[in-house]
C-alpha cells in the first residue's frame, strides 16, 4: 500500500508531482523515481545514499490502514464574520470528552460553506478530529484565513512533558536524505520499544546553504491573499 501510485507524493526539484496510474509520462530504472509496469515506485539511491524523500509513510498509521470515520460530537454551522472562536469552542469541548476505546474523543463537523478565520485554530488534545463536508465546487467546506498571521492556520500541539535520558551520537558524519536506518555509536542502553528523539542542529552554515537566512529580508513574498483550506471527509 505504501507504494500505491495513487497515494504517493513525489518531491523533486521543488516541484510537487501528483502521479496517477494513467500517467502520460514514462520513466526508466535510471530515473530518480521509476514507475514499474506494475505501478510500483522504485527510488534510485545516489552514491552518497541520498534519494528523493518518500512521503508515503506520512499518512494515518504509516498509510497502512484506511482513515477511520469518527462520529461527530459537535456540528458547527456557517456564521457571518469571524468563525475562529466558534470552531475553537467546539474543538475545546470535544477535547474535554473522555477517550473512547477506539482512541478517539470525537469529531467537530463543519457544514458546507465558507468560514472566515481571523485567528488560528489550536488542537491540543489527541483523539480530536476536525472534519469538513468535502471540497466540491458546490457544497464543500472552505476555511479562509483572513488574519494578519503568516504561519499555520491550524496548529496541532502537544505538551512539552517529555523527559530525555542518555544522549547517543550517530556513527559517521552523514545520514543520507530519506534514510530509514541511522547507525549509532552505541546501542547498549537501548531496548526494543524505546522512544528516541532525533535532533539535527540547524547551524548557521546549513541555513546559509539553504538560503533560509535571507527569508523575509532579501526575499519578498506576498502573504496578503487569503489562504484556502479544503477539508474533505473520507468516510469508509
């Protein structure tokens, strides 16, 4: 399922390419990503181990299971003006509900229509789903970000209550792009099931290579246009 062509997002040379089974382009085994005759994706590794990032692991439960349908606990109608507070109130209410055996508290269901948001929505508790009514031209749900902020419209947060113990360094000086195995200098203190936090410092040299030290200064970006988010339900 992870390599199902209809579900995989490719990132190559800064361009997002959505491929379907009936794609009109051909690839070869030497291509960065090769589409086989059986519609599987084969990623080519370069001499240093780098390969195009594979985002098929980023879905619900690593994209190995279908997204479940969670019953709605609150229905939020379309209102005139700023709907940030109303939706946030619904999210807070569902967050206060007990966790069900399936691992969910419930869903906040948005009606079809346009919701104006001058603030940002915060989701702090696990087991809460924010769901729209589709992204169809007629009858879909649209969130319009009309506030002055330049960051996320919807923020999914946690609590900074993690406690770390030993610090273990990697073996070697380089971990390839999209690596799934990280060699460590020592593993004697680790056991199966341990949670590991991977830290990669963003040094000044790294930021300079990427050019992100110039964002907002030498670069000019237009953030004045409304951002539109389409929320599509996926009911099994």
